C-alpha cells in the first residue's frame, strides 16, 4: 500500500493577527519582565505584538547602554522581515536616555521608515503630559552614574524631579527579581519625602503592572513605570483608545 500525499490543498485566508496594527517590541536580552507585562495589555489579536531580542550586557553602565545603539537596526530587522510595522517600541529606559530618543528613532527608521516610535522615556513624558504632571517622583534600580543621567534627562525635558530614589543595583537579572512589596514600600517613601504630581518607576525589568492600582489607591497619585507607560503609549500610537481602568488611571487617558 502506497503512502497518500495530498498536494496544493485549497485554503482561504482572513486578516490574521495584527489586522488593525502591528507593534514591534525590541526586548533586552537580559529582560525577564517586559514581554510578560506587555502580554497582559496586548490581548486583542487585531493589535499584534511581535518581539525580537537585542544583545546587551547584564551590568548596566553608561558604556554598556550606549553600546546597544549599533544593534538596534539589525534587531528591528528581525521583527516580521519585509513586513510593515505601524509602531516600534525600544525597550530600555536608561539606554534611550543615554543615547537620546532621536538616535533610537533614527536607528528604528533605518529598518522601518514609516513606523511611529516610542521608548520608555518617550512614553513616560507622554504619560506626564496626559496628567498635566510637572513634579515627578522617580524610582530606579540603577547605580549612581546612570541615575544622574536619568534625572538630568527628565529635567531637560521640562519636568521637575524633587525626589529621586534608587535601589542602586547594577545587575539587570537581579532587578527582575525585586518583589512587589519592595516597589510599593519604595514608592511610599518617595511620596512621603516631598509633594509631587506623579510617580515614575524606571526600568523595563522592574515588575509594576500588577501593583499599579494598589499604589495609586495608597498614594492618591497617578503612577506609571517604563513598561506600563510604553505599553499604553504603543497602544495609543497604534490607534487603540480603549479605556482599561484595571491597569490604573493612565489607561483611561488618551494622548491628547
């Protein structure tokens, strides 16, 4: 008895995943967190999320952050090659500040010239503006030389940083294991230190998404993080204006 081989079976197609918009996400090789948190937001197949990982050093310094610049374009090239992306999000807060958003966008546009771009810094500033917030409490995991760059970058964008806190941990995989209690406790300390309009927790490896509503209820302040802000910003850039209050007050805001 011979094997049966059926060739050229007829099929039909639909619009597939990402029928309304395709969002490309550049993820750090050492990042445990960003994909997990983004997947909680990008749940509708019409807004497709597609990721690729970029090599980075596990020790976060200004030098290792800057070194990623030469790898951004080739990483974006790996996301749905030869297909158009509507939005590209580069997933590193401190690197986007060390290199500057314009450089990151330029590298993205070498691969996807028509894509709208965002970084955690870009998204954070959009979030601050959505609330009309000027005085920002900032929490980071970074060591002191990176913290100086982050604080300066935020201030140069026109915001005040009256209180700045840090865990001072330079090893990125360790940052991914900082627990929710530590984040909630640190944000509470920042809130008590000075009067601020909003809280920003920097670093895509920090887990905040599940704790946002708890922190907002405790502090009576809007709260966001690198992943929390960038997922919101990417959705809005992709044309998704749905309110999702279960993820905090920012997800009830439009870009304005």
